[in-house]
């Protein structure tokens, strides 16, 4: 496993993080096995959100930590809040504070290493967020703060009032869903690929030392599901298989290696619930795609170069 110093922090984190959105379908024993495999592979970063499984995902993780309290000191634990399912996004001080209390209770831990605001709230009052963050930090409940799915100016607005650095922006990114890369390479062109849909968030995060955490790393879209072995992405799968054969890894590992090859030092979130697949994908850290191989994969997803 590769490691990196997370900018603006004192944290040394694994280049890959394990996400827990889908573990609500598993038993405690199965989650225990998954976490043990992650730790054995050297993964020390674990990502949650209060809405995952309606809170059940955090509860299962907490039950594993009760079994193995020694795991906590080996872990960087992150969770997200601010989505009220089907109703609203909520950055109010009251909601953030109560959400963190719920997260800590379900995880059965005393503090979060990192708290992210999950989706931008149109009614966000950044002064209120700053008050919440101050209280969480001063009480020892949260060490660091970040966001998810935010644009540069949404982050800048928060940064104007929050004295704590925004250290992470979790964003959807994969070989197929690469809008933040597409617009940069097609600057000043008329084609749809040139549309800037995120305000230049990739370059902004690099300039501000904000680590990007890609999510849905092997997904084409919510509707299509994964692009791996998807007949709609035959050309991409052909190139992935050629590279998988060359490096003696799976196509999933190649998809992760494509993200790791980018110089932004991203930290991909792996969403698998399978210890076997987790081990396969972790092998992405053992290979470095050439520049041409990176572009071959990009072009195989049917995106043009101008």
C-alpha cells in the first residue's frame, strides 16, 4: 500500500480509502472480515456518511470496533452529514452538531478524524457553519473538516468564515465520468466536452491543497452501473483487459490505477463489500500507468482530444 501525508494535516493516510455505503446489506461478521482485510492490506482510511443505510452502516462498523477496540488507533475515520433524505440539505448549526453526535454514537467512538459536508445546501449560512465547526473542534469531537460535491466558489465562501482549513472535496470521478478533466482539455472549444460544469474544481483543489477523493470509481452512471464488463463500453473494456494482462491485475485495478496516475494525488474511495475484490483493487498501488496508457484509457471511453 502507498501512503501520503494529507495536506494541511498531520495525518498519514493510505492512498486508497474504503467506503461503507453498501455494508448495511452485510452481517457483522462479514463487515468484520472486510475491515480486517482492509487493515491487512494497509488501508487505514475509512469513509462513512450518516445517511448510508439509514445509519445502519455506521452501526455495523461500530459493532466491529466494539469487538476490536485496538482497531481505532490504526484508523482514520471520516463521515459526512447534511443530507436529510428526500427532504432537504441542511447546513444549520443545530443539524451539524446533532448529526455528529449521532455519528459518534453509532460508530461508538469519541471523535471523528474528518467531517465532510455531504451536498451543498442552497440555504447555507457560512457563519453558522463556522460556529458549528468551532464547537466541534473545541469539544474534541472532530479534528479536521472538508466537503463533498462542492464547487470552488462554494468552498471559497465557506473558507471566508471558517478558521479551520477545508482539507478534502469528495467528487464523482472515473474513466467514464471525467467531466472535471474533460473541460480542462477542451478549453476554448465549441464542443460539449468543453462545458465547465464544476467551476474548474480540479485545478482549484490542487491550488488550495485540498485533496480530491473520487467516488463511484468504476461507475459509468447511476443508471448504467459499472463500466467494467459493460457491453456499452466494449472498447474501454478491451483496453482495460490488455493492460490488466500486462500488469497481471484485474480491470478494476486498472480503473483505480488510472486515478492514481493523475498528479493531483487523489485518494480514491473503494466501495466494494468483498474482501476478494478489495485485495484485487488494492493492487492498483503496485503499478504506474505510462502517460500513453492513461490517454489510451481516456480515449477508449469515447472522449475526443481537440
